[in-house]
């Protein structure tokens, strides 16, 4: 029983340390400016939208 509680305590301790680091990382990412997706250029993915496509339409 003592071995079980020791392993459980160690895992809880490691989990707490990882939680603190993840919260600090999330806090730093919230303070950074956010890039807007509308400001970036969107490439055309469909062949019908691309005028220089050499693909033929399927029958």
C-alpha cells in the first residue's frame, strides 16, 4: 500500500509541475499579438478556381 501511495504521490507531483508550466505558457501566448487570417493571402485550392490549371474536367 505504501508503494502505491508513493507512486501516486510522485505522479500527482509531476502532474502539478506540468500544470504550472502549461498555465505559464498559455499566459504568455495570450499576451502576444494575434495574426489575423484575413490579412494573409489565401491560395486557391480548387482547380476550377485556378485559371492556369492543366487538369481536364472529368466526364
